[in-house]
């Protein structure tokens, strides 16, 4: 399949508002997560669909602007030293029309705001003179240290390394526009390097020495450290030792969601890391693994069962929600990102 085939899947699901649903036909994913949407918009940019990517960013900006009074009140309360209940913080997902969904979902997740600001920064870099919205930057600069759910919507009341890395990436991207964002980004990085490292590698969250596949984000793409940093190399080695199953990555060793299948998007993320680290052969292997997960229509799922998948939990979640999401836009987005990175690196080698 080509990059443009994945792009067709993504754009075919985009709502007229500009929002991307996480999955167009999975019962629990009809809404727009900033996390999924940010990576999806970045993929659209890489594949040449800049207007559609811009439509997503404008949708997020409009959605957040509609909640400006609430955000300003939160910032004022924090300035007075008031405790902010987690449920008062901005949600991780909105309806495709931009509504705040009060439906019991574990909503307090800060990583998506960092990921959106990072993707927005990448998008704006090619425009020149465009000024991004400051509201989300101020919000994240103030609340980045609040414990929250992780990227998998689990473990509240923790500080998660991949969340902090995502926040760092977003704040650093906004630093060219807002100097206060750079100051906050430096503070985030200091916490990660001082409190999120165990035995020379990064950990799932402060106090838990396990690894999580989302730790790939510490370097790729958010650049808190480089791909060749010894701590990052040790982290990736541990991720591959503990989380690789039949060539694909599970999220973390104790996962039970749909029995802990191998996640397509995370496997592509691992390929992205290796491509940027210079191991193009390994990156191509991971790209090929993802390609082999397509169905007859070329669609990619969220995850696939592997021999280690627990049948009891696979059956439980299937009875609750149906089969795992298929397609998942984020999976298609990451394959675009990986292909673009490989093409860039191959082109650089050929031109050398």
C-alpha cells in the first residue's frame, strides 16, 4: 500500500468540522482525541494534505477558545493557590462538533495537549508569521505537573514519563512564540531526567520501574533527549526485550485490554525511532510488519492478537465493546509517518 492509500482512509473519516474521529466504526471511539488527532494531522501534513491538517488545527483552536472562560477561571484559581479537582481540567476528547463530553470517560489526560501543540508547531513551521493560540500554551505551562491518566487512560494520580515528554514537546515547540513556554519546558525536562530514570533508562511513571511502549516518545518525536542518548538506547532495548511479540509491540507487560495484542501504531513508532537513530534496515522490518497487518481493503486495526494474548481478557473486551477498533486512524497515520521518515533518510543517503 502507498502513503496516499493511508491518507485516503484518514481524510475519508474527517468530519466537516475538521475533527478526526479515532475510529469511524468502533463503538467507543467516535469522538476526537487530541492525541490521536495530533498524530493524524501531522501525517496529513507529511502526505501533502496541508489544508486538511489546518482544518483540524483550526477545529482544536476553536474548540478550546469556546472554553476560554473556564480555562481563565482555572488559571486564576491556580494562581490563588486553590486545589483544582482533576475533573475540572480540560478533557482529553471532544465530540466532533467540539462539545465537552461529560460521560464518565477518564478524561484528565495532559499528553494530548502537548502532542497537539507539537503537531501545530510542525504545521506552522512551513507557514511563516503565523501565531498559534496562546490559551493551550498557558494552560499546559501551568498544569503540566498535575497527576493525570496516562496515554492509555489508566493510572490516575501519577506522573507519567511519556505524558511529560509529550508536554515537553508541545511547550518546546511553542517556545519560538511564547518565551514562558521554554521556561516551563525546561522544568518538565528536569523532572524527567531527575525522577523518571531507573538504572540508566526511562520508566513508565515515577515510582514504577517498568517500561511502556509510549516511552519511545521521549526521543521520537518530542526530543526531550536524542535517539542516541544512552538512556534512550537502554530504554528501547528494554522495550524490545519486554514488549515485542511476534514482531509487534504490546503496550506494557501487564496490559489486559483486549488481552494485550500487538499495537500497530506502536510498532510503527518503534520503526520511527530506529529510522531516526539510523538503523534503516530495522525500521523497514517494522514497516513490513505493519503492512502485513492490513485486511483485504488495506485497513489497519488498533491491535492484533498474538500468541501471548490472554484469551480470557480478549473475550471480555470483545463482549463489552465488539472487536478491537478497525480501522484506527492513528495506525494509518503512524504508517504514513514511518514511510515519510524512511523516504527522507533513504533520500539523504542517496544524495550524499
